[in-house]
C-alpha cells in the first residue's frame, strides 16, 4: 500500500498490519487490540529493539513444557541471575540478583544454566534480520540494537513504523521469541520507549511530547545516571527530569562537570548521537562463580588459566587483541575488586593474558575468600599489531608457537583435546566460565 495511504491518527494493527480507518480500539480487520497510533508515527525513524527475557525466551522455545512455569537462567545456588522470564519477574526476580535471593522470592522456579553458544547463535539470527532492514544497525549487546531507518521508505515500500512492526512479527514467527520496539527521533528516547511496554511492546515517543513526557520521570531514566549519581542529585533536591529542565546548562556544568552538559540536553530530549554501525566491543572477558568460596592462590591459579584460554579463543576467533588485562574478583560479601595492567603491546595469547593476570591475582591472594574470578582484556584493536617478538624474553616465541600448535589440535579434536599443566585434572569448584563481549 502506498505510504501516503497511511493515517497516523488511526495507525495500523500490529498483528495483521492493516491500516486503521476509524478510532475504534480494536482492529477493523482481525479484531486485535494491539494498535499502533501516534501523531508522528510515520515521521520517526530511529528505533531501539530489545529482545524480551532473551535467554529465558530461548529456553522456553526449546522446552515447551516450561512455557507456563517461572524460569531463571543463571549460575546455580552460588551464582547470580542472568535473566528471568516474566512470570518469575512478577514474583520479584531480577537480573544480577544473587541466586539464593531469587529462589527465596520464587522457590518454585526452574533454574537452568546458561547455554551461551546457543544464545549467541540466536543473537546472530536476530542481527542478520535487523541488517536486512537497514545497514545502520548499532549493536549494544547480544539481544539489542539501535536502528536508523531514515530513507528506507522507498526500499521497503512503507514507513519505518510498519517495517519495525513486521520485523517484530517475523521474530516471533521465524525464531520463536519476542522483542520490544521503541521508536523515536533520537537514540535516547528510542531506548526509553522500548522499555515502556515489555514484553512484546511497541512504543512511540515523538518530538512534540518529549519535554512533557520526560518531566515526570525519575532522573535515573537518563543514560549514565546510576544509583550513586542519582543519590547526589537527590541531595541537591533533584529527583525528576522536570527539575533538571528548569536548570541552566552553565549551572549544571558548574555543579556536575561534563555530565552536567549531558543532563541539560537529554533532559530536554536533545540527543545528537548517530546510529553507528561501526560500534565495536569494548572488552572480551570470561568469569566463573564458585560453588564454595576460595582463598588459596593455588586453587585460583588453574581456574585463572582456564578463563584466560577462554578469552584468548574468543579474541582469536574475532581477529582482535587487547592492550589492557583486567582481573575481576568478587568477595564472599559481594564486594567487587578489579585490577588492571596495560601491556607494552596488544595480545591475544592465553599465555600473556594468564601470566599478567596471575601477577595481579597474587597481590590479591591475601587470605580473602572469593566467590567469583574473572579475567579479560580491553583497549581492543586488530590482531595484526598483536604479540610482536620479545627480544628480552627469548622463551616468548616458543610459548607462542606452542600455543598455536595447541589451538590447531583443539580445533581438530575438540576443546579438551590438549590441556596445560595448570588445568589438567582441575576440580569442578566453579561452573563453566561465562564469556562476555561488551
């Protein structure tokens, strides 16, 4: 149907995509109440798409018997919640909640360990479908991204709003999970919109309503305002975005520095950031939560080695390397320690990641009991500049060649075909490492 035939006042049905000709609350064609209406509906082109309870949705898709049960995907009793289905969320379960608290809130929940390989594969399917809509796709994580559909009306023969609604339908039909869509004129408000009506949401925030829409919302709605900064603003008498809207830019910058400029503009719905398809991962890491707390450096060392190999494999597969090694530890009382060291040259080798991490770990092995250990690299770059010959450490070249030979054997015969002295015979104190790219 020609673009001009669409009426933003009456909108369209999200289930059958039929344009509406009346103000009725149900679709004139299929009777669905899921109608999209907004005065700027066909003028907006910036979207944020976020899959709903992604890990849990995939598990329910693959195990239909869990459809009506509360489901938590996470790391067992000593771990944390990776995600929870909406039934469990109604009971009070939240992402990153310690598992024991989640099970206190929802004792009848089914708990499954994450299957990252499966989730990554589904994420790639979703990403490919996004990129078929527009080349301007900026991934934020495995299951969410910004899209800019400006100028795609001729390509698709219909406005972005309809293209996005059809995309959401196809995700459900072809992949078996659901997604929520936020549509606006800038990235900030598109992200806010996608959270408004989860799951299966389709929310629109137009330019004309931006100030009034934002005015009553808490300051934590603004990107970059976490709990600590929200508490600072509250001490200054600012709890809502509307109160920020009354402040001048100079005043906010004088009080809060550079972030004051962001507060000024975003509180007014002003966001000039473009959708950047070149958005790259900022880090690659792996971590594991132990079944029982560990204090001994001797016990932590083989776990650190295994995690370093996980990170190295991910870097090699992606063709990237990192200049800074980051060690992460979580104490028994949930306090997080991070230590980092910048290398002279970027690396993708497990040997260098591990040896650097081990130096950092030994300083923290002071008798403190830890429930989590992680290792990663940041300051990513192309691997062409990684791991040049070390003229001082003559053994580094031999170790690099040995690691390459091990990689080849593992690729041919499986990941456990060859183990180092550090990892051979390692006990199962922790769950399988989770590898993150963010």
